C-alpha cells in the first residue's frame, strides 16, 4: 500500500508489549509487596483488562516487561492446577469460568526483565528481541478504557489502513499538559489526526495542543534504534515519547480520538472512579452499586 510519500508495507499486527516494571510509587504502601498492575478493578487485575483488550484486537503474542518483585504478574497467566482441581471437585463452576480468561495459549506469553526502572522508553527497548522487525502494540495496564469497541481494536483498524505509528489520543484540560505527552497536530478529520510533533510533559504555555497520548500505541519496529540510544529525557528517564518524536516524517504517524472513556488507574482518584464506572456497567453489580451510592450522592 502507498501513502503518497513512500511505499510502505503494512505488516499484520500480532504482537503486544506490556510494560509492568514501574515502581508504582503513587500507590504505596499497597505496592510495597504487590504490583500496581495486579490491583483489581472490581474483580479482575489491571493486567487482565490489558490482555483482554489486546486479544480482542487480534494480538496473539505478548511480552511482559517485568522487574524485581513482579513474578506474580507472570504466574497469574499460568494454569493453577490445584485451584482448578479443587474448584472442579467442589462443583464451583462459576470460579472455573472466572479463571478461563487467565489462560494463555502455550508459548504466547514471554517475559523480559528490566533490571532497573529507567523509564517507559527503556522498558520498551528491553523487548527488542521479541519485536524483531514486526509492528507491535503497547498497552500500559494502568490505563483502562470503557468503550463499545476495545480501544486497541480501534487503533489496529486505523493501523491496517495507514501503517506506521498510531496512538490513542484524548483532550486534557489545558492546565494539565505538564502531566502528559502532547501532540502537535497537522490535518485533523475529527477522528484521525496527523501527528507533526510530540512533546513530553510541556508547561501549559509551551504546549502545542491539549491532545495527549494515552497508554495505547501501535508502533513500527523502527522505534528501536532511537530507543537504543538510551537518551534521558523528562524526569531523567528514557522517554518513549522522545523516540517517537524522532520518527515523525519518517513513517506515517497518526493519533486516533478513540471512542470510550479512559481511567488513569495509576492515580488514586482515577482508580476509584474506575471501580465505580466498571461496577455500574456490570449486570450483576450495577443495581446494588447504584443503590449504595444514592445516599452518598444526596449528601454531596
Ligand atoms: P508509570 O510511570 O505510570 O508507572 O508508567 P510507575 O512508574 O510504576 O508509577 P508511579 O508514578 O511510580 O506511581 C506506566 C507503565 O509503564 C511501566 C509501569 O509499570 C506502568 O505499567 N514502566 C514504567 C516500566 O515498565 N518501566 C519503567 O521504567 C517505567
């Protein structure tokens, strides 16, 4: 397929990287002895939402970037023989059903160690052997998205049309640009925007827009040589945004205003909001949650 600038090959998107090696300092002390990505929203850990969303977008191979004290994230996707046998013996079909989504095709998940949390860009670079020359998705498990079509599927559909890099974007309050990777925007059809620049955490007065990248990306393997330089950026970390910025003009680069609501579960308020929103969506819990919330709403 061509995009007018150069002939580009659009390879199928089958791989995803799940970076889970961060320290989760905003959730201490909870994250002292457990991973942030294992915190549950209602009854499933954050990592499960990311994996389910990826599978719904056609992802078949996963690479988790883990670190010290993160082994439970890998074990979570193992078969729990004893637990399953006990549930079967006791006729607990509901429990067995709940475990179904935690199983993975043999050989479809690998883990790679990031010995030191040197930033998201460094975490992604740790997946270079897994990626090879293939395009790949990145899902940051602390962002979860309530939507009709899974967010990564929306990006994958766009990627299969345009090739190159595709990132999920959403508008942020102008005074909060210093918390996010912010886009400079070219053409914009209201759904897909052309990315002409990227700045990590700009001060509001320097921000080129208020469109921010959220934790869903489709990238080509061309990002790896830029990450390999291991240049430190904002917060003295190796920033993925900085490497992506260097790809602008070299590969097609688009942002998608995805349909859905994103919850930043790396933040306490976002995490609490996600609990309520996801519980309200559930047929088995929605009515009870609505009922117990009522008195709180009335006294606000
Ligand atoms: P965050 O910056 O939100 O996570 O990174 P954090 O550093 O764990 O959290 P705080 O700020 O200290 O509370 C987004 C994702 O990238 C991963 C994190 O695990 C998280 O899923 N990450 C971040 C890495 O894998 N390695 C890193 O060096 C940094």
